[in-house]
């Protein structure tokens, strides 16, 4: 096996998202916020607050997806290393 600059195990999370964090629930929250904003019933200050919250949630989703992509790349690399003779 080739030495790697990153010795993390593929099942070990890279980021520090809470253990009960769920991608689907976070996306649902973002969609709900968008619906609230589009509804037009919020004060301008509330729109900015809700928008800021949605951006935070989307950042968490981006972190989650980036972590999973890195894990997949590591697994694929390890699979390639294991199949080379």
C-alpha cells in the first residue's frame, strides 16, 4: 500500500458536524426557509436572519458532501491499491 499524506480512516468523519445531524433534514429546513422568504410575510430584518440561517445550513451540507467525497476517494484509492499485484 502506498503511504498517504492523510492517515485518517475512511469511516472517521473529517468535520465536526453533530452526531445527530442529517443532510435530508437540513435540506428540508433550507427549503422551508426559502418558502417563508418567498411567502412575503416576513419583515426585512427577518428575511435577512432567515437567509443567514439558510446559508449556514447550506455550508453544513457542503461540508458533509465534501467529507463524503473525500471518504469515497480514499476508499477508491485503497481499492486500487488492494487490486494491484
